[in-house]
């Protein structure tokens, strides 16, 4: 995906033009076949919007998206149906995302009717049983309703439903954050296991850094609609370069990130995406901010530390070298 932008019109009345909320602003992202990419950031940073856009649940306002060489940003009709077969979404909330009036058999079988219409009713039932087994549920449960299951089991039903069309890519928007902590690890393990067994490509939206470290190959860090740092997971955890990434890692126990050299404390709240700060959007919270940061938007630049490791900060070289913020006005 390149230069993706998604606006939402907010407010507006007879007298006032709606204002543009740039939820995702000029994001370029590649997901390699077979890898697990994590997208991380605070709530409101645009990661859910980005995930829905990658899935084409919503269309980008501008920008270009390709999937296996096909251009998909304007896909509709049949092309969109085909896309739905190849890419599936796992929702955050397994309580509201499953229709309570449908049995498990119907919930999991429904996508088969769309994507495998030639299947006989008998074969469909067999396939549903197989899908339920794959996610660790019992095939005898097909006649039950979602409310008869626990949160973790419901998320398993959601995953079985997502797998029904035989997707190549799964996108999970905080797939375990609505679940009890005690079952989160089970569902994460299930996803990792399915990925390996079914050769899936995974995009996981998360804010839990332990989850990210455990299951992703690459990380993209988002702040206010933009990617501020990207790279191999081990690399990001060992040598974060963007002050925002350093701040996120500073906030978690050392055991989860090894040892990072510096600490950055995150002050204040994330500003509104309706009227984002000029230049580097992080400058209102960045202890290293200088005049240039307010004037000029930093682009993602190669850190030279590891292949594919980039950071969007004017001063990451200096910041990495010095443990203290550089003098104001310098550089
Ligand atoms: Fe901080 Fe400036 Fe880097 Fe933005 S560009 S992260 S404000 S030092
Ligand atoms: Mg969200």
C-alpha cells in the first residue's frame, strides 16, 4: 500500500463546512507473504482505520493498494468478493461481532455459501466441523448460539468464521484485548499455530507490546495517522530510534524489551487528528523537539542499522548518541 490517506468528515452544519479528520495520513506499507506484521500505537492513532482500509472494509480517500499484484484500492463487486475470500478480518470484540441469532454452524458455514457455493450441504457441514476442530472447539457445538460460549470460545468461533473462505491474509484488530488476560495467551498461541500450519500472512493491530514481541516478525509504529518507525521486531525492541517508540518501550518492564539505552517519558495526551500539530506531529510531546520539528515533516529514513529499519525523525542519529535532549535551537 502506498501513500494511503483516509479522511472522515466530522461535525459540519448549515453554516460550517465539515472538518477533515485525517485518520490515516500518507501511510505506505508492505506486508510480505508469510510474515506477521504488527501495527502498534495508542488508541486513536489510526491503526484500526488502517486495518479496515487494508481489508477494504473502507476505501482509502486516496492512495494505491495492491494485493498479489492486483490493484485493489477501488475494487468493487466481484473483485471485492474475491478479495474477501483471500483476506479476512478478526474483530476485537467477539461479543458484538457475531450475530446472536445464528448458530455456530450457520456463523461458520455462511462464508462457505458465498465462497464455495458448489459445496453440498453435507460437505459444508463436514467443513464446518473441520474448521471448529482447527480452532480447538468441538464439532458437536454447531447447534449452539454464541451466548452459550465464553469470550475466548467466541473469539475462536470468529477465527473459524474468518478461516472458512480459505484466506491467505488475516488481519486482527486487537484480537485478544477484549478477552480475559487468562485466555489471551491461548488465543495468541492459536493464531500463531494456525499461521504456521496454514501458511497464513498475519497483520496484527495491537497495543500490548508483549504480544507484539511474542508473535510478530516486523513492527510498524503509528502516531497520529502516520508511521513513525518500522523494522524487524527484534531490532525495534533492541534499538528503537524514534523518540515515540523509545517512550512506548520505556513504559514497559525491562524484561519485555531487553535493555534500551534511554528512557523517554511520554508527557500529555495525543493531540486531535482533526487539527494535528505542524511538522513532526510528535513535537508537542517530544523532549527532543526543536524549531525544525515544528516546521518540517520528517519522512521515514533508513537507520542503516538493519534492513528495513526506518524512523521518521529529523534527529534520530543525535538522539541515539546522546542520552540527554540536545540543546534547544541547535541543528
Ligand atoms: Fe522529536 Fe523532532 Fe524527532 Fe519529531 S522530528 S520525534 S519532534 S526530535
Ligand atoms: Mg481501535
